[in-house]
C-alpha cells in the first residue's frame, strides 16, 4: 500500500524537520510520513564525499574550438560532487546529513550556505578546513553532452567521515575498487541500509572481489557497461542477476533504454523504459537516479515503482543545466504528472505505470509546465 504524504509546514525549531521546512527549495512532500515513529533515526540518509564548486557554461552551440574564443549565453554556479546527491535526496523529502570538507574561501562559504540554508541539509558532521581552497569544476554543456575541467589542491589528510556517524535509515556510498571505506562497515553494523554505486575502474581489473564493501550493501546501482565488465556478462540483464550473488538488490541503468532491477530476497524483477526528453545536460543524472531509488525503497514501494521514480527524476534532471541545480523536487514531479495526464496522445498503459504518484502529489503542487529555475551565481552584493 502506498504511504500517505505530508506537507511541510512553517514551524521552526532546532531539529532535522526544521532544517527541511526552512529550506528555500522546500521538499513539500514527506514520502516517509506514514512510516515515521518515535525513536526513529533523526536522519533518513547519510553520505560523505567531496564537494566541488561547479561552474556551468550553457548556451554553447558547439564544442570549444582550439585557438578560438567561445561565448556562452548562460552561466550558473552551484555545489557539485557529492552535493549533487545530497541535494537530490533533500528535494525528494528525505532528511539528509552530509559529512564533507569545505574550503575556507568564498567558494566554500557559498557551497556551505547553499546546502545548509538553501537545501536544508545537515552539515553537522562537516567541517571547514583552514588554508584549503575548494575544488572547482568548470562544465561546458552543448549538444546534450558535457566537457569538464577540474582543479583542486590535495584534499585534507583527515577523512571527512566523522568518528561517530549520525544515526540514519540509509547511507549512499561510492565504492572504490581495491579500497575499503571503514565508515561503511560501521554504518551497516548500526543498522543503516547501504546503497552503493561505483565509478569507472581505471585499473582495468573489473574484479568484484576488489569491491570489498559490497558485502555490507543492500543495493548496488552500476550502469550497464560497469555491470557487464564486473560480471563478465554480455547482457545487462544477465549481469544484474549475476550481481545478486553478491548483493541483495542489483539495479542496472541502461541509458536511453531505461533500467532493470532484480531483488534476490523477494524474487522481484522490474524493467522500466526511459522517458523521452530533450536532454540539455546529463550532469548529476546518475546521482538523481540513485536518490529516487533510495526514496522509493525507504518508503517501502514495490521494486517497479522505485525504478520508475528513479528514472523519472533522472529524466527531469537532464532537462536542466547543472548538477545540484537540476535535481527535481515534488513540484517538478507534480507538474510533469499533471501535464502528461492532460495529453490525449498518451498511452494509457504508460500512464498506469506512474499512477503511484497520485496519492503523493497534493493538488496545490499543480504548477505550469515546463518549469524553469532561476540559476544562481556568485558575485552580487547582499543588497543587489
């Protein structure tokens, strides 16, 4: 049964709920409202990693040409890196706690403020590092693709993960081949459900034994190429089934073909096609997909509904520029759902796939479609 929703109010206080309610991008829907009970962990999701300042140039007709100057019609700045995932989780209504190191420069101040005040993310486990400047990524978006240039000094020697982890229902981890992250095992021992993705294996080994922390995970969410290389399979679906020998739930993203998932414990399988959209910038889409799947899992939804929400949120995100800037909230989801239901050309069977959204989205979230967010930047005075 689909859990009921709750709408964020205007109360204030020094607690996780207050952080969410006072965020400028209010989640507005609490997908876990029916499940919350006294004694629950204060946070729904914990994550740790590196926060970048992302500067995104948009409106480029082509890729930059060597020896020439290109002018972009638009530019936006936002927290990036692990902040993409944190913002995506928070906008879907999950109480999110982030452990990260921030530089003590203006970039670091901006990222801290955007995450804490703008998104309602708990930064209690985070810290500002004197003398360390924030890593920066410049991204150029054109023709649905992106080119990125990053710069950063050596990271602080201390791990950003605190000695005492904030109690949370779930945690999102990015696994590194050949290296364990001690906090993952610690969180799993304390009952936190671990969701993991992985980056490209630059060593070329593609050895599942090298992903030692996978033993602590509830779900693993690689893309099709990663899943096939790790399992030696020639088919993404076969790779997903092979991965369930190592982790209870395997979710393989199939790019333009959607996603496929297997739950070893229940025997469920699910396949959801991708939603056709005009892709402007894929930055952060993978993070948004994971955030959607985590949200549906914590809410107790069937596997197919979890996969559908993940795919929908990722599709909505690529229609906007930037990583954390593009993560959709329930207003965007609601506007999309009202819009597609109003079109006579929609396939009734396709609409039924997303009918689980009906009890989640209250009528007052009905807003015009398409939606466009203002793109924040750095440099204006406080009174501008």
